[in-house]
């Protein structure tokens, strides 16, 4: 835990030094012609932003410019006109040591924050809530909320299957309805903002391998038949976050979206209580009304 806290602190400080803006979800998904990573909305994604923008890009830029300068120098200094008598030198001990040691040092510089980031992602902290995610053969997802109560047979009382919303299946209809193309689901996942959500991810025993991912959370985990995988996220701001199955899983792979609504604790508690007492349909009606009233993106 001490190592994890140190890693989170270092990554957070590095993200601030790199000028990463406060996480927000007003976009929620990638836009046409967008460049770069999607906005960070979790500690893991903030670390990925810094690792990519604050470390890897500067190193790559310096190496590229250095190699370009060497190429230009060689072309100018050692062409046939400027150097008609070529050197017969075949070895230079100093240069050989340098071009061996310097790449090793660069890899060490990259490895240390990389290991910290991997530790942050894979060391699951104490969770505030747990959601079980099941990838289905019908190219949709089933979500179970065991924290909201269990039936006599051990199944979760609050459970639903999320499939692609019909309005998101084609571009004209999607644009008219104001929903993101191939990303909107009929039943979104709802979580409280700022809380650590632990995911238990698997796939139907008769199904195939899927992968559950939200780019803005900086996480992706495989859903494998007969195996339970774990991951976590912590939404940094209220909003709607989208993802898709990231494993080539068959003919409807492109139609297996993921939609997560991060809401305030008060809204989540009301949604959960409504789902337990009045059913999911009423719970989603409440969610849509609450998000519309607060100016959030509401498309239910």
C-alpha cells in the first residue's frame, strides 16, 4: 500500500507538472480528426497522459532530431565530393561503448515510471463498490451489482444486460438522435463519482473472449470464459464515458459498446434504491431526469 500511495503521488505530481488539465467528461469519446489521447478521467489515465506526453514524446523527439542531425552531417561531411579519399577506420571503441550504454540508460529512464504506472494499474486498492461484468455470446454485456443485495440463489438483485442502442446503429439516425455512433447502450452502467469501483470480469462459459475497456479511465481487461479477471477505476468527474469491446470477438465485435455514467453519490444512491424497489426502468427514468436537470448529457 505504501508503494501504491507513493506511485499515485508521483504520477499525480508529474501530471500536474506536465500541465494536464483537470479531468472532465464533456467529450466522453473520441471525435473525428481528434489527435492525441482522450482526456484523462482517472488516476491511471492521468499517469498514462504524463508517461506519454511528458516522457516518451520528449525522448522520441530528441532521438529523432539527433539521428536526423547525424544523417545530415554524414551526407555533408562524407560525400564523395567533400571526402574523395574514404577513411579505412572500422572500429571506434568510444563510439561503440556510447551507443551501447546510452540506449540502456534511456530504457532505464523509461522503465522506472513505467513500472510505477503498471503497479498503480494492477494493484487494486480497497474498493468502495464491486461490479461483475460478463461478456455474452450475443455480443452484449451483463452487469451485476452484488453490493445492492443478493437473491436466495446468490445472484445479484440488481442485474441487467446492456446492448447497442438501436439509435446508434447508423450515422444518419445517430446524428438526428444526438447519440454517439456505435457507442450508446440501452442500459448504461451507473457508478458514483470519485469512488473506487472494482470490476470482476469474465465471459459466458459458452462464449468467447471479449475485452472491457474505457479509454478515459486508462483501463482494459479481458473477459475470458471460465476465468475471473479483476480491474478497477475511479471516475474523477461526473459525466458519461464510452468504450467498446477491444478484443476481436466475432461478427458483431463492432456493435458491443460500453457506457458508464459517473454521477454524484446522492444520485447514485437514489438510482440504486429505485432499481431495488421500483425496477431498472424507473431507475433509468430518474437518472435521465436528474442528468437533464443538472445539464449532463442525458440520452435515455
